[in-house]
C-alpha cells in the first residue's frame, strides 16, 4: 500500500554497481522502515553511429547503464517492496522503446525496448503480490541530453521538433514527473504493465 505522506527520495549517483543498488533498498528499510515507491531513471545516449560501425565497448556501456542498471534496481527494490506489503515501480523508458530509430542510436533503442519488456515481465510476475510496475516512454525532454542536441545541431533539432512532434515542442521535466506521479498514486491502482507515452503525440501518428 502507498503511504499518505510523500516518500523520501533516495538518489544514487553511481549508475551501475550492484552493491549500490542493494544498499539503496536496504537504506530505505533501515532509515524509513519501508519502501513504497521506486522510480528507475537511468540513461546515457552513447555514440551516434550505425550498427555495423558501433564500438563494442560503447554498446556494452549503454546496455549496462540503461538496461542492466534498471534490472539491478528492480532486483533489490522488489524484496523491499514485498517486505513493505507492496508498492509501485516506475521505469523510465523512451518513445524509442516502442518504435525504431534511424538516427544511429541502436544500443539506446535496444536498451529502452528492453526496459519495456522488463517492465511487462515484472508486472506479470508480481501483480498478485501487490506490486505494480509500469514504464514512462518519454519523448524529447528539456534535460542535459537535450542540451547536447541543441549545441551539436540546433537546426536539426528544430526541424525534428517541427516535423515529428505534433505539439511542436519538447516536454518539460515537470510534465514527465507528472506522469510518474500519477503512476505512483492511488489513482492508477488498477494499472500495471503499462507503457505510458509522454511524447507530445509523436507515437499517435
């Protein structure tokens, strides 16, 4: 069950090591007595290269952070949620977790598709035990990743926004956070295994 008060936020600055994931869940139980909500938001873009040209090390890094990092979080969050009587997990995926991309970001696309599959599998495995697991598939959002796109090729970014996003703008972080909060709230109590696209209408085309 969800507690009425907003849960404390425990942030992990280290994107990968398994022991840090285990410590995060243990910290929540030790200091707050329970874990009710977990949001797993890991993402690096990698290089912009086609599949046959992609360096193996960079591919491995993207998959390790974006997909394995989320799995490691869930691996240790789920036992803590079970000890607390249930709860909810929201995994951050991407609109390219639901479709392909020709922009030279194949490992990113693969990792975000993997998060969608992991979310659905986890939702089915733990639904009867009171844990809901959903994913937000975010469209372009005003974050540090978008800052890089603005600096590297602002004209291409503007063209993409104008031609591909029906709402003709990118999302604010608050808009993505609002979707996450809804999936964590009692208002979505019958929602699990869902991928919520917050993308300005891109995937509706």
